[in-house]
C-alpha cells in the first residue's frame, strides 16, 4: 500500500480511495443485495453490477470534490471516514446491526460505560487494518492539483454518467426504493453521516418545546404508591412466567396477586422504547411524559436509574447511579440492586399521599450479560464471557442472558416485598421492558433493527404487574401496550385528567 507512487493525479487518488472503501467496507451491503435479488437472472446481475459501479463512482466523485476544495480538510475527512467505517463495519459484521437513523440515535445515547463493554481484540484489528493503515496512506500520499476547467469537466462528466446509469436502471428503481432504508444503513460512509444529520434535524424539531398536557386533579387523599420498573433488553420468551422451559422466575411465580400480559414494544431501541412507556399515546411529538406530568400536578416523583436514554425528566428527585452509590455499601452497589437501596425509607419520608417511583434498570443489556448480575445468581452455566457473541455457543449465550432474568426476578420480588411492608399504602408494581433482544436467532444479536424487519425476539416484551391486597384488582386482559402504563398509573393513583383513557387502563 505504501509503495504506491506519490504525486498521483487527483482523479486516480480519489478512485484508489473509493476502491479501498468499497473493498474494505461494503461486504455487508452486497451480502444484503445478493440475498434479496435473483443474482442468476439478467435483471439481478444488472442490479449488482450497476450498484458496484455506482458505489465506486459516486464515492470517488465525493472524495475528488473534498480533496480538490481543500487538500488538508479533504484528507482529514477521509481519515475520519476510514476510521469510523472500520468501527462501524465491525459492529455490522459482529452484531448484524444497521446504521439507520434509529440506530444512530441509540449510538449517540450510549455512555462510555456501556460502549467500553464492546471492546475486543477483533475491534482493534478492524481499526488497525481497515482504519489506521489506510489513514497513514491517505496522509502520506501526495497528489497534483487540478485546473478549474479540468475539475469542472470531470465532475460534469461524472454526474452525467451517474444520471445515465440511474435512468438505465429505471426498471429497478422500485426495488431500490423498497430497500432504500436497509441499503442506506449499510453504505459507508453515508450510512452514519446522512443519518446523524437526520437524527439531529428531527431531534431539534421534536425538542423545540415539550407539549404540556392538560392539568390533572388528585381526587382523594388515599396513600398510594406506584413503582414502575423499566426493564432493559428483557424479552418475554425467556421468562418462565411466559412459558419458558427454564425456571427463570423462581420467586415471582410464587407471589400472589401477580399478573403478566402479552405485550410488544413500540421500538427496538432504548430511547424510543422508554419514551413509549412514559407517554400517553404513540406519537412522534414530545408530549409531557408521565413523571413530569405527575410532578407538575403535585405528585411525589422519584426517578432512580442505572441506565440512560430517557426523554428529558423535569423533577426534583432524579437519582442516577453515581448519586446512589454515595450512600451505598457492599456488593449491591455494583449491580441494579443499588436502585432499591433505601427506597422504602425514601417513600416513608415523603410528605405526599401520591407517589410514583421509576426504576430504570440496565440488567439484561448486552453484550456482557455475565457482568450484569452478582456471582450467586449464575444459576445456569457455562456462560458466554466474550463480547463477540457469535464466538459463544448458543447454550453459553442463553445461559448468561437467562441469569440476568433470574436476577431481574429477584429484584422485582424485592420491590414487592418492600411494598408489602408499606401497610398504610395501596401499592402496585409494573415491570415493562423497553424492547427485547436477539440472542443468535437468524444470526442476529442484541437489538436495534427497524421495526419493519425486526424479529419478534426484539419486540416481544414482558409486562408484569403486582397489586397489594388492599388495593385494586387487574382487568382480565390478554394483550397490552407500553402506552397502557401512563393511563394505568393515573387510574391507580386516582388522578383525574382530560387525556385519561379508560380502555388503556389495566386496573378494574
């Protein structure tokens, strides 16, 4: 690579970089194409050849433009592209993700603690051979300047060729349009550059101003407390409550007044899943979410979290992991049991009769499932200990994940036991996951695929409810949604609101 002659013509340099970009980073793109066209037929061959030519020519065109406008800025951008491409294609190849706008949102909401769990030697190899080495070549290579007339002629001819190729494939436009989201999520570097821009544009519009809901009214003075536990990456099919063959719910299965419903998440990534749990209806707008709404209407609201990705929370008692660890001692401080430390005492210290507690957990988030629970909860073994999940056997991966469900079972039972001791309160606990999780089925791992193509493992979630003996009972429903949470909490706390919908309430 480093013996290529210097003082290359600019167009040759751009074509070389485009060819390297194509060779290094487009296996997932063309793997999808080959799986979705008849590559043995004439039309399929035409699509494949056209996409190869189009990919190389268009990238060369953009690289040529960057390098012509500014030698230093152009090289800087190309170095960034190759470095980011190498990391992006690692995640695509390893976890079968796709860098569409929703996945970009997921990535941008990932904190260092979570991101560091993906570190592996394979990732370093991708970064070194596909990112750093090409970047050294880009920096070291010299190329000749191009006169303005020649530059204009080159870009004009290139654009004319691209348009000609596009119109020659007019019969394939429908197929390309149908698969544009997937193709766009796999084309480097435009999958993340375009979708990052779209994400921030849509976020800016969405967050221009939170839309306030109509004022609510507290209708009685009965002491009532709701604990809403937001699960992370918990899929219902691995809960024995839902018929799973392994006993992952040894404690919850023995608790009276416990109910579970069939439910699907509204999305396959945390930010959208949590938003759906907290909003009164499924909408793309930023309406006032449940904790903000209740807090503004004189309800005691406490948010405890070991996770992230929630919409803006405007309450006094927002307690993150770092805050909670200051008053915590022992092993529990390193796991989600931290969220329960001193919780009962905090409820009793409240001067208000209506209380909402939100516990946002991170218990089943991958890829390091084996680090999400204390050693004594390793009920199933051997377990997967690699961040490269495909290297683990299906048994090891499933065992590690199932142990996180066993730990979740313990956490929920502990919440219920604490609530049982609050005899002056009517109490309920709701456990709802933000989304599900793929564990190697169809060679997919973790979550984040668009709902239109996501497998059921990524959206079939647990919705578990417990009620105290002296409080309301639960309707005999068979299926609910994440949006049922909002209206059910209003009903349990006996809060009147113009936006309340009885059909979205789970309590009798």
